[in-house]
C-alpha cells in the first residue's frame, strides 16, 4: 500500500483563482452574476467584515461595465501578488461553471 501525505502535495492556492479567471473569461456575465449573488448572500447573512465585500463589488461592477475592467479583474486573479492574498482568501467566485463541474 502506498501512503501519500496530503500535506506534501497541496494544490497551489493560485490555481483556483486562475481557474476562476478562465471561467469568467469564458462566460463573464454568468460568472460575475454568480459572484454578485454570493456577495449579496454574505451581506444578508450579516457577515461582519464588510470591507472585502465592498472591494469585490467594486472590482466586479467595473468588470461588468467595461472590457478594461474585465481585463483588470482577470489580471488580478491570475497574477501572483502577495498583497492580494487577503482579498483573494474570501473570493466570491465559488460555484462558477468550470470544466471540472460537469
């Protein structure tokens, strides 16, 4: 029997954000709508830290309004920026359609 320690083979945390960016690029209106619904649900639940919700909403609304806003959001998700880690840790892009969700 082969033993594999899952701690040695953790998925790169940036991968999920890159996959989110790919899904958004493929179907921006659907994916951005899902993210906005997630943000609204978090607000309705009374999430105490409203800062990330507001910041994500700004990014998403810009992405919905212009191609440059969309490109900016995709770049943000795909770039390994340590300063983005706190915001990315509470990403609203759960439930996006991905090739693995079939």
